[in-house]
C-alpha cells in the first residue's frame, strides 16, 4: 500500500519534480508515524526510506528515470541480501 501510494504521488507529479518531492516528504511523515504505531514493519520502513531519499534528492533527469524504473517500485528493491 505505501509503495503504491508513493508511486502514485510521484507519477501524478512526473512533470513537477519539486511538488512531487514535497508530496514524498508528506507521505514519508505518514509512514514514519504508522511505523511508530506498529503499523509498518522495519523492513518496509527501510525500503520506503531508501526510495524517499533518492526521490527527494533527485534532479529533473533523475526524477524521471526513477519514476520510469519498474524495478525501483518492486518490493525488496535495494535491500541488502546476505550471500
């Protein structure tokens, strides 16, 4: 749910990066609150935080690339897997 909400907010602002980044910050506050209330587990929080950091720090071309990257939106993206 949270990843989908994040993606929808970003895609609705695909051509307005700065506005999209502000929405990412709003959503980030909501999932942090949900985490503190026990509604979001640690692994999901980590994945959301990794994505939000990249989205908030992105420039125009990076923003577009992230929004178009299907792997970026998949569950488990960017997680550290023990080998």
